[in-house]
C-alpha cells in the first residue's frame, strides 16, 4: 500500500495538470498539499483526523479511487462528526 501511495504522489507532482492546480492554489492563497505532513498517516493512526469515520472507513477513503464511494464516506464522516 505504501509503495502505491508514494508512486501516486510522485506521479501527481510531475503531472502537468497537477502543477497547474498547485499554481492556481498558490495564486489564490489556497493551501497546497504538504507531502511530509501526510507521512504521519503511514502508521494508519486516523484517529487524529477526528473526521467521524472509523479506522476501516478511513482506510477505504484513503485508498479509494471510486468517486461516489469517496463522496459517500466524506458525507458520512461529516454527518457523524457534526451529529447531523
């Protein structure tokens, strides 16, 4: 799993569309991804997120490429985190 994630990060950083997105975010004063900060999740301690999802749900969220599944988990986490 770790190698797949690192490979995706490296590919993303060299992708022209991704570079354009980062440039847009920087020009718009939006935060960019700090890849070093993401390393804290290598031990899969998702509790620090306090996003309303359990360990298994976060594992699915962090590894999914299925957009409806990702959106569903994000909405589920928001509902649980904010008691909606």
